[in-house]
């Protein structure tokens, strides 16, 4: 199991026994975050290979974007999302960890206000409102951001009541189109209807 952006940066764990993932320090993979259950998930070896199962978590477990129910088999390169807060990757014992993992996703350089998608810069750069929108979602690290919080971040000098839902939706749509210029196969901005938006990294 590999985590690229965990509490201690990039880490790896061999699946040579049942790996318990959770907030409890006694877990094999400890993720000290209040949205992570004390015992959140278990990765174990099976007769047919490897599998992941939810250990009764409160905020859920996903395998390649699908909610985990029961034990679901793992294959090389699978992505396990823990409560939409952390992402781990499964690398088969016979395979080498794919370097492409390091290149996927978004990176923001705050010094130059440059945005990189899968290692490539967006050119031309994002507009000011597009950059502020992406930045507030990026800082939330996968957690939902309400419409009001986005409006306050993108238009700080405007009365929130003066920004229509259509204006925000149009900005979201334009940002999605810009990100799709480089990565058309992944929807980075997820809409939570009636609540807000969150950033989903591949």
C-alpha cells in the first residue's frame, strides 16, 4: 500500500498481514484525522489475491470511486479513498510502484499562481476568479466547501447575496473546462447538490 500525501508524506506498507487503517495510533496505517474512524478499513490477503473491506467506518470507503461493500478485490494500481480525505494506492507484489502516480492530479504554485495538471502547466493561466475558486477547493483537501464559502473567497468585496447561483455555476463550468484541456478523463470538481463542491484528485 502506498500513500503519496499522508501525515508523514509518502509512505509504503507491505501487505504481509491484515493491514488495519484508521485514526487509532495502534492501526498499521494511522491517519490522525477526525473524519477517519478509529478502525476505518482493512486490507488483507485472500486465497485469490488481496481485498479491502470497510471496518464499520462512519464516513465511508471507496475503491476507484465505488463505495466499498463487503470485501472488494484489489488489482494493481487501484485507488482506495478513505472518507474522501486520504488516498492510498495498491501496488501488486509483483509490480513496481507506477511512477505515473506522482504525475497525476493538480499542483498549485502559490508564488507564481501557476496550476499544473498531471505535471503540465495550464497555459494560458487561469483567470483570477478561476484561480481563487481552485485554491479554496484545493486547500479543503477533498472536504466539501459550501457555496457561501466559495463566494466569500472568490468575491470577498461583494455582498454574497449579489452573486447569483448562475454566476457561480458558470465559474465552476469554466474551471472544469480548463482542467479538461489537459485531463479530460477525470472530473476534478464534484458537485454535492444543495451543499457545495469538493475537489476529487485522481
